[in-house]
């Protein structure tokens, strides 16, 4: 599926957060303009993604996998966490 005409809004100078904004609140999270649920969405609250080396965000339901990859990355790259977290 191609998602076009959306805005990616970034928070923080070091990639702390971003969101995709559509034409109305909830558009990319599965809600029609009138608030009724749609049968497709880009992401929903609670979704967890892991970014691969090619920049693809891959959804995972395994939070332990996310935590393990995060810890491995910290060991390889040093702890680059923000003190504001």
C-alpha cells in the first residue's frame, strides 16, 4: 500500500520522536474523518517497531526482541540515550 500526502513531524533534535500526520486526527491510525473505524491503518497506539539497517520500520509483537536489540545496540554504539528521557 502506498501512503502519500502525509507530513512527518519530528520532535527533538536527536530523533526522540516523530509522528505521521494526515488530513485529520486519527487518519493514519485507522479512523475515517467522521471517527468511524477504517479497515486499514499505518499504525495504532501501542504498536512497537524495530528499524532495520535499510530504514524500514518493521512491526513486532515481541517486546523482548525490541529490548534485546536495544541493549545490543547500546553495547555496540555506546549509550546515546538522552538525559531528558
